[in-house]
């Protein structure tokens, strides 16, 4: 993909049988625009989308190479799909709850940064390791691909080539892990690729980089998986409050059909 802008946000959205990721991506893009009206935003999808909230709608360069059970396999294509010299890739099922453009200054001197760790809606580091057992068993870095920065560089290209290799050869790579998943997941694949390249090469020191507010049950301490039915939330247009607490950065809302309006 030719470079069309210096900096921009990239949102992958490949629908599954159960989830309309395009609708999620549109909500994320609108939330970004509320805080940063001039931001450049690109959508990478296999769907027909003409929503003007996106500056660019880009097809998957190699088409949809995923399986019916695992749409995450397409992730490696994002490096080659991005029209930006510097890219922040965002998972579609998030919203920007506050300004995030200061992150460019944090990232711009690095070839690549993958976010680490997660937060509760109270802005506390996630204490539960319920969803991260494979990381702990295998001493993998606690990375979340939900926020991933890269600039056009050999480092980033090598990283995504490694991600592709792991996804396409998961049967071999999984033998290196204790208690591996049957299907490759993006966070685990990113963690393994980070180890191959050197964790310090593709992450910032802990507590220095951005973290997501992750609304999964065991992180937030809710009684059910659907936090929207248990916690009081309020759209502040722009922004979001949960249990009266103003959110900042990106909130990974997890309940795929949740909409702020």
C-alpha cells in the first residue's frame, strides 16, 4: 500500500457469523473523531463500506485468508494494508473515551510498540490472571494487540512476517508452549513474535505505555459476562462514565453488540 499520510489509526474489521465488526469499527471511528476531528482513520475490511467517517477503506491485500473458526489469522496483513508511515492499529470493539493523540509523541522514536497490561474501569491495574494463564505458564510478555504502533521499518516488517509464520504454522509453533490453545490467538501470537524479535524491541517498559480498560468479567469483578447489565454507564458525548468514573484512553467493551447511543 502506498503511503498516503504520515500518521493514522488503522481498524481491522472482518465480520464473523456472530459479530458485526464493521459496526464496531464505525463506532470506534466516531469516538475517535469526537476527540480528534482531523485524525486520519483507515478501515481494513472485506465488506462493502461507504461510511465517510473513514478516510480510507482498504480491502485485505491477500483477501480473507482466515478459517471459519478463526478470523484473527488476517492480522498479519495489517502491516501491508496500512496507508500510513506511522500506524496505530486498534481492535474494532473498543471506543476512545478520551484524547489519545499524545501517544504519538510517546511512540514516534520507536519502530514498534505493543501495549502491555489492562486496567479496570476504576483505573487500577488488572489483578486477575484468569485470562492470561498461557502467558504466565510460558513466561510470555503480557501484550495486548488491541493497541499496536509501528512505523515503516525493517523491525515492523520482520515482526509481522513472524506473526504470519506463527499463524500459518501454528501446529508446529504450539509445540513450544505449555498448555497451548487449539487455535492461535492474536495476543499469544504477538507475544511469541515479541520473544523472537526481543521483547524490549517491540514494547515500552511496563507502566510507561498505554493500557486498555478491559471489560471482561474477571478483570472487572462483575458477576456476569455482560457488564452492561450490571454496571451503570453513561455516554458523556464525548466520553464515557462507568459507575460515575470517567474513562480515558481506549475501553475494550467486549460485549460486541453494545452501542453508546
